[in-house]
């Protein structure tokens, strides 16, 4: 997998969100390249399969999942969340954005019921589990299993738009350091994978609602809290360490009723993959 810094910095528009040139919106010295290399289909599948493995061990059954203690299901290789009607959660709802992205790409085989169902039709985990082998969820798993590349492209698109949002949200004094850290991490294939994966995993860190005790855990916070390091594998390791530190802080700040400590080992294992050659 090639270094994809220029790909990730590229402005990208799709129907669910708009991205702007970071330099134009933030006063940063970052400039987007004139041409942007694209991942090959094989590279997208490879990246998507790694994300799928991170989220649910690469299991087809894991493509439609509802975690114990959560109020919503997690769907697809990236475990995109989908809220039932009337529930407004703290986290960014990503599954409807994926469905809109798939429509914009004119993908065939989207389950027809999805196109007329803006809210998750299962209100509880019990309802979801009872219908797990029903036609809706079985058909959705088939669609998701057959469209790993599409989901990967959606995740990459989300990552591409993240840096501009982060620089706009960050204090002026921190923007150069964040940009430099981003570039250092992106100088290795596994670092580039980390930048793509982490936005999908824990968000870009700019959403004010994604905070505990006014402290976030997204890409903004990880890049801001990285130790000083050189480019290459040292930067990938520093990113990995910072990500684990931000997630540990999240767990410590989280409401005890959520029991988030049960996820720490798995989150750390995922962050460890960022420090290993991809």
C-alpha cells in the first residue's frame, strides 16, 4: 500500500458532507496537490478487510451487530452506527451517510427497504437479535459482504475530509503542529492506514457532543497529544501511543454505567496495529 498523504489531503465532496481546502479555511500553510493518486481496487479491499478484522474479526455475522449496553446497532465493516427513531446519541451517526453515499455512487443491490427507512427500525437490542436471521438483516449482511470496496471508499472519503475540519476547529497556535504530525504519520503505509482507520473508529474529534468532561478522543486529540518525533515508523508508533492514551482518558472520564473499561483491551490491540508495518 502506497503512502497516501496527498490522497488524504485532497478536497472531496459527496452528498452527505462537504469538505473544503484546509489552507483556504484555516490560514494554514497546507496546500492540496494538483493531482491525487488513488488506491487500486486491491489496495482498497486489503484496507477494508483490515478494518473489518478490527471491528468484528472479519466475520459476516459481525456486519450487523448490536453491542450490549448500547442503544443502537453497528453495521458494516466499519461498524457504522444507526440510531432508532427518537434517540439522539452523543456519537456521530454514520450509517445513513453510508447509505446516501452508496446511492450517490449508483450502487446496485442496495436493499430496497433501506431507501425508505431513515431511522433504525429496531428499537432495542432484543428486537434486533430476534430479527437477526430475518430477511432484512440477512439481506443487509449479503449487501455489505459484497461491497467491501464501497464501504472502504466511504471510510476513505470521511478521512479525506477530516484534516480540514480538524484544522478549522483547532486553536490557531496548534495548527502547524497538527499538520506536521499528520504528515509524519502519513509517511508510512501503516501510518496512512492509521489515519484512515481512526477517523472511522473514533471520529475526527471536532464534534462537541463527543466529549466526556469536555475532553474528546478523536483524531484531533490524538494528533494534538502526540509526542515530538521524526517521520516514519517513529511517528506511527507515537500516533499509536497517543491514540491509546486518549482512549484510556475517555474510559476514565466515561459514565461508570456505560462500563467502557470492557473495551480497553480490544481498543489497545487495534491501536497496536497502527505501529506495525502494514
